[in-house]
């Protein structure tokens, strides 16, 4: 009976995850259509649809947060899902693609489809072993949070605020968007201090990963070359041992026959 309940729960969980993937892809498509001005999400039926999908993902996030054993690890591992719940602009729905990848990893679909290999292993090492995904997530949170506050203080659009945050954090500073209010200047100062630090960590992590990868490749090539040489030497030693046995066999005197 328990096995039947477990199999039923797995089926329901699979159906639920498939529904989440379909909703994420559908909202992703709606946002893309809105960006290219095919539809509008500001009013009408599409606004209601995107709001309903947002409610579904909000409930999904809260339930998973409630069931998580470690709330801290859940918040860190699902920062993209949290960003996707920001209701100020539909473009944040694009971050729901992270939920799709999480479901793909949960069911090991890449491995089952035969797509898992050296590339996916290297990608996993780059994203998780180096901590890049967590640094990238925190950097995004800083950029988006600063943009939202900056847009509120400066009464500008979110697109312009995001552009300002990116150029400020990367120290490019084109100067086309500058803070005019006291609140905007405070946000800019905090972003200059915090954002630049995380951007520097990101670049150093990328550089360190590829440097270590090159070293590991060189070591792997050296080990292969050494193993090949050892194998060749072992074959030569084996052949020499055979020759020595044959020479000893020829040199040894034949045993005399016993007289009757």
C-alpha cells in the first residue's frame, strides 16, 4: 500500500512539474511577444493571464520555501525564482527559465537523453563548484534592487534605471543617467561600493576557473603521456623477459636418459 502511495505521489509530482514548465514557457513567450510589441501586457486579457501565472509561481515558491529543510540554502539556491516574482515589470518573468532548469536537473533529463558529458560536467563545475551561480545571483539582486529604488527616487522607467545600474556597477559610467535627488545619490553610492565588489569577484572567478582548467588539461595530457610511456616500457620488459626465458631454455643441457 505504501509503495502504491509513493508511486501515486511521484505521478502527481511529475504532472505538477510538467504544468510548471508549461506555465513558465507560456509566460516566457508572452513576455517576448510584449517586448517586440506584438501584444501588450499592460491591459486586457494578456494582463490577466500573466497575473494569474504570477499567482501560480508565487504559491509554488511559498510552498517550496515552507517545505524546505534549510531556508537559507533555499533562498540562496532559488534567487532567480525570487527575482521572477518581482511584479514591477513583466520582463522579470524571463527568470522563470531557472525553474525549468531546476526541474530538468531534478529528473536528470540530460543524462537520460544522453546529453550529459564533458560539457555539462564542465558547466556544472563552473556554475556550482566555483560559486559563480551564487555570486551572479547576488549581483543580479543588487542591480535589480538598486534599479527599483533608483527608479522610485528619480521617477524614471525601470529600463533606464537598469541601464544606469549596469553602467555604474561596471564602472563604465556613460553619464546619460545621473541621480538628481538625495535618495538617488545614496543608492548610487551604495551601488558603487557593493556592486563593484561583486562584479570584481565575478571576473576573478571566471579568470580563475579557466586558468585552473588549462592547468588541469596540461596535467591530464602529461599523465596520459606518462601512462603511455609506462605501458610501452612494460611491454618492452615483458618482451625482454620472454627472450631471456627462451635463451635460458636453449642454453640449459638436455637431461640424460637413465639406463635400464
